[in-house]
C-alpha cells in the first residue's frame, strides 16, 4: 500500500485524546496550573460557565511562560481575563492527514468536535502534534526533515537562574533550550520541565535556582541526516517532543513534533 494511501486512511478518532480535561473560565490561573501539573498536560481546554460548556480557547504552557517572564509570578486572577490560544475544529471522522494540514496551515492547536449536522458542537477530544506523528509512524512515509528543522540553537549555562532561562525561552519564542555544563551539552530545559519539575513542587523562582538542576537528561540527540520516521521513533522511544540534531559531534539544529507533522503532511 502506498504511503499516501495509508496516510489518508488514518482517522482522528483513533488517535485523539477523548474527553479532554476542561476548566471554566471563572477558575483561577493558579487552579489551572495545578491541574496541568498534576495531570502532566500542556494544554487545558477552557469553557464558559453557562451550562453549555462552550469552548473559549486553550490555556497552554506558553501562557504560563509569558506570565512568569513578564510578571515574575502567576497573577491572582481568573482565566476569564487571560488571552487564550486559538484553535481549529475537526471531527472524529476526519483523517489525520486533514488534521495535520489544518494544524500547519492555520498555525493553531486542534480540538475535535462531534459532527452533529451543525445542530450543536460537543467537544469530543483533542489531538496534538505528538498524536499526529504517532499515527504517521504507522505508515511507510519517511520524508526529509531538512526543510522543517530549526537551525537556530539556543543554549545556556548550568548555573544560570531559572528566571533568566524563562526569560530567554519567552523572548526567543522557543520551547526548549540546551543546558551546558563544563562547556559541553548536558541536558535540555523545556516548557514541560518548568511545569512538572519547578511549578509542581511549588518552588520559588529565585535567582539562586539553577536551571541545570531541573533540566531533562541525559540529553538525547540524533544525527542531522536522519529522516522523519527515524526521528519520530527516537522521540517516542524516549517520550520526548524535541530532538537536538548533531553534525560532527556538534548540535546544529532541533526538530519538534510539530516540525515532523509539517514534514509528513508535505510528503
């Protein structure tokens, strides 16, 4: 069976997370973060409190990063005052290929709604970039990642404070940063690390907190020459969403789950 045929047979219903966790827009930001840390999720669906559970938007790790970078703390206010992430709508019967196209062309996250002849919109699930890549791994498609990898690599020293690391992540618009120790790559600090290793423990973001103490390691890398399916297999085997790529023993680029979605949907 040709890769293209395989890709167009995969259905969203088989790869989405059903009944995603939601919170009302009247909930406090602190409550939203507690839910995300305890459930280890990077996206929290926000709904109205009008009895219809109308989806307002998505609260993400990036939103948390923004507050910590600009305000140094999580403000004491409800989600209703927070600018939420936009989303695109798909249905369980759509193909994963259609979902991938929507994610990349609209540059948004995806929520899955039951198709009820447009009479009502019932939230059925959420499908992430990692979910889409998991589906495409089942095909024979194995496109190049040369055009989608990020060739700008940012690094930081082990002893750098977490507040400074947060500021760099936010100002550079990136989700991870390489952590060096003794002038060599040591680990990687990600938005998820901030959520699960720092905020989940209730740690204060003080200048004395070293980013190296909370980064993910060992640092998993791969050769820059690999293709999409090999990158996807490494990422899933190690439960990571970002993979640094090396050339001549130096980290020269980064590939993420979303980058892989773009590579597969171009194929």
